[in-house]
C-alpha cells in the first residue's frame, strides 16, 4: 500500500536534488504525479537537472542548506 502523502497533487521537498540519489528521488516522486521542490546549491547542476525533466511540475531552488 502506498503512503497517502505520496499521492498525486501533493508537494515533496528534496535536498541534494540536482544529482545522484537526490535526482533519482525527484524522478520517482514526479513519476507519481507530485510537484517537487528541488533544493541544491550548484546553479549549473540544478539547471542541467531541470532540463532533463520536461513536463514535470518542479520548483527549483538554489540554496546551500549547509550554512
């Protein structure tokens, strides 16, 4: 059974979202119909990641959460 928070129409926040495991999580959540707030620091990597997700509801935010 799927968790109700993972239903289409909800919003998920993913840190480290521009690459690696974070980007894989973004893809999985977007495939379930969620809007995904992508949080990561490198602006170039964020732009490249967003470009690979056409038609997906995203909110990319470039910020360093380590500060």
